[in-house]
C-alpha cells in the first residue's frame, strides 16, 4: 500500500462478488476496507491480507461505527464506496409477509442508501467521490418468484438515479452495476431465505416451488452465460477509474439483451420472454388441474 493509495469501502465481502472485488482492487493498488456482518468473516478477510471492518448494513449503529472506523484509519478521507451487500428472498408475492419484505429491503435498499448518506459529507468536503451500487438485471426486468428481490433492486435504482441528479456539479459520481448471472453463493443463500420465510406445502404455488427449489439447489451455474466474479471487478474498475463513468454498467449477455428487449418489445411479449428465461414455471398449478 502506498501513501497515496485511493481508498474504498466495500460492503458484503464474505464471499462472491464482494470478496473478488476486494482482492482484485487491492492488487490494483487500492486501499480496500472489506466489510462483512459476521465477525468470523471479518477475521477471514483479515487473514487474506485485507483491512477488514465489521459492517451490517441492516443496522444503523453498525453503519455509523464502520464509517467512523474507516475514516479514523484514513485521516478522514474516502474515495469510493461499493454498495455490494445484498441477498434474495424468493417466493410468490402472495406468499410474502410484511416481515419478509421488510427484511429484504433493510439490506438491499435502506442499508445501501444509509451507508451512502453516511459518507456523502466526506465526499462533499473533498469535492469528489464515487458511489457505486450493485444492482441486478432484476433491477429493470422482473421475473417470477423473485418479487421481493425485484422490488428491492427497482427501488435501489430509483434511489441511485435520484441521488445522481441531486449530486450534479458536486464532483461525486453515482453508477449502477447490473450484473446478471454471476458465479456466487446467491442461489444457496436464497434457498436458505426461502426456508425461513415461506411455507411452501400450504401454498397454491407449491408445484412451481418444486421447480424453483431444484434450480436453487443445483450445483454449478443454473443459467446460461454465467460469468465469474472477475467480470464484475472489470466493470467496477471502469466505474472507479473513468473520468466520466457510465451511469449503468451491464455485465453479462442476459443483462445487455434484456435491457434492449425491454425497450423494444410490447410488455406482454416481454413478459413471455422473461417467464421463459426465469427457469421457473409460474402457473404450473393451473396446468395440472
């Protein structure tokens, strides 16, 4: 690490995209503060040679403490934040409790915005900073049985777009990354959340849930054109280094294709395409009658 290393705080670094980006940026000369919400993961990050921070973005006091700890180590300077922490709560919309939806939004939306707001005074004082949000292809193209996650990413993109407008002329840049299928623990974590929040056997959607669970529990990539975590690191570097970063970075082929299809196709036609691409079988229960 050099004296003039640029500094970045990344949320959700226990595995997958966050971990790969933390290690990759460190190799590129960044001073990386890699965070996780479990102390065991914080210790793991430290053992990998990263400066690790305890940060649960669903907890306001944790956000405040983490930002303060980072700023104390950097003499009050921070160049970028990558809001990466997130997960999915699967299930049909009609099976989602208020508690499940709130739980989804606490991390994917409220936590990301609160963390961003916590560092904005530092960025404004510096006259520069990069806020980068890890969204999803599901932030603009909804798919079935992902309602809570779809909604959280749609909401995150709405916040990010508004924030970008409000920061015009400040020197602070806001970018969204929309990955699509990436190698990670996302499906395994989603399966755990499904068990926590959904009672599948009593649901009308139980026949379709069987198909969904088969996909979630599948070993290896479950979708075509799945890319390794390195693909996100590559676009993150562009968002951090370009003098005029893009507003949106679409990573995988599916995210690029669906972005254009949403603008070209009538909504009903797009629905059929997205249903087919989802890998699940909504309406399966009707067809079995």
